C-alpha cells in the first residue's frame, strides 16, 4: 500500500515574525524597519540592546516613518528584501 504524500495545503507554514519601527519610507514599495532586541553578554550577563534593519515589502506605500509594524519572512523579492509587512499598530 502506498501512503499519500502530504500536499502543500496539509502543511502549516510557521513563519518568523518580528515587530519594529519604520525608519525610512523613501523607496517605492519598500520600507526599512528597525527591530530592537535585548541580548545578554555570555560571561558578564549584562543586558544590552541590539538593533537590526530589514527591508520590507509595502505594495501600497501606505506605511510612514515612525509607525510600528509587524513583518513576516517571505520569499526573496530583491537582493535585500525578504520580508513583508502584515500589520500596522
């Protein structure tokens, strides 16, 4: 007996989500989102803040600088753009 192979519809895709602030909206259909995370030093355990900037897809150009947004990992859309905006806060 052959087992049915799982189809794409059967699989649940777990995508990475991040929340950050739009720091630049000057590009067409693209915004730059800065995500801040808190890390601890391995030896001294002091906590410090690290920020990373991500290029995110904004097809309607509706998100402006200073807005809080949630981005999700998506297919590569260009050399640097692999994230898209899913909601605005």
